[in-house]
C-alpha cells in the first residue's frame, strides 16, 4: 500500500503516472470541490474529510466541507449552494440516497462532475462503494472469534457453553439507508447463522454516541448477561463503550464490542482495550480501492478521483469498489 507521508512529500508513484500532478484549476478565492457529507462528528467522516481537504490544500486547491448534520434538507441546501458557487466537483455522501437524484442531475447539467460515496443513487459520474453486507459479516466474525477465545473451555467452538449459559450477543443496527440496512443485515445473519450464541436484536437503532448509550442502557437493564455487542458504526459503539465502562463490577475482560468504522481516534480506543481501558475490540476499516494496479489509501484515492473528475476524466471507471479489512488493537 502507498505510504501517506511519501504521498504528501513527493506525490508517490501515482504522480509519476501523471495522476497527481499539480493542476492549474484553482482561481483565487474560488471553491474547486464541494464535499457534502452526512455528519463530520462521526469519527470516520471527521478524519476522512479533513484528510482529503489537507491533500487538496497541499495541491493548491480549495475544498469546502459541508456537514449536513444528518439532515436531508440541510444537505440539499448545501448542494444547491455548491451549484451556485460553480464548483467543479461535488463529492456526496447522501443522508437520504432516495432524494438526491434530481439535484445531482441539476449539478451535472451545470457542468459539475459528481462523485457519490456510499449508496447507489443511480445518477453520478463516479461511484465509490464497498460491500456493506460483507462488512457486517466480517464485523460479526470478529465478535465470534473473540467469544470463542474468551468463553470456550478448550479454545474451540465445541468448548463453548450451551443453552441458557451460551454467550449472549446484542446487535444494535441501523436501517435508515440501503447501505446501513445491508451492513446491519450482515451483522444479524452472520451471528445468527453461527448458532452458538443467544442473539438479541435491539428494536431501537443507533448511529450516534448518544443514541448508542441510550440503547445499551435499556438493553443492559433487560439483558444483564450480555457479553458482546455488535453495532452498525463506531459512533454507536463509542456510546456503548462509555456506558459499559461505567458499570460497577463489570468483568471487562469478558465484554467485547465490535463495529464497522475506522479512524485514527477509533484505533486509539481499540488500543486502549489492551490495558482494560476500553471494551471496543474490533472494527472494519475501509482501506481504499486499487487504482492502476496499486492499493491506494482511502483518503488518497478519494482525492485522486476528485482531481481526475476535475480534469474531465474517468480514468478508473464509473464504479470503484473500496476494499475492507479487519482492524484490531495494536500494542504501542
């Protein structure tokens, strides 16, 4: 994988291929790229948007981040503003992927290239996405591996307690978008198919730290024997983590949380579990796609595609699949 520091310092190997050369796009004071995202308080999105912005600024381009704060109405207004500003590219992570089709078409009619990250919105110039269902499956697999390691008497699934003594797993999902629903279903299907745990699916969903805290509070009161929690995203996982760490008498070595988003701050919380200061033990990391036969970090790939669109190109096609991998605690 390309090294981020080398990319910033020398443009890495992509520069030699003519992909990341310094452009002459920016006019003084003009915004070149509009970055419309759902919620920058999400650790993953906060990290990604700022990393992409830093790459753009290092390259002499002006990128403006628009935080919709999970409001579809606000996001529409922000995209309208980008169109009025005559930006060259808009990158959209839709709050509601079912209501952006018309505004994407208007942006395209105005000569603006549109990159959509996440759910297929039908209309776009380039789409970046990952297999969300598989993301959920792999997050659940991390939970399964930890349950076997923690609760088996002999290190194998055969050594797990059964019946009412089987480990109990809570799933806190989200189904407000097609992608969220797919990832959540992956969590549920994989842990259910495993068949070695008692599974509780929360009827209340969570995507924020506050809602994660509220949901686990109710679940914990009703199910004080939960030993593992699977959440849709890292925000919800952080809420679960905060609440459970405050529970007196909890055996922290026998409680684990697994989720589906990564960022450097989330990695720090993963690492803290090695000393018993966190219960978050695993997450799924989007590591970026393969461009020109090279694995490229997500933030670099996102910016590379933005620049490619600014040049009126679709060098890598109109559908780009991001790779994912499991992320665990790392010793310092």
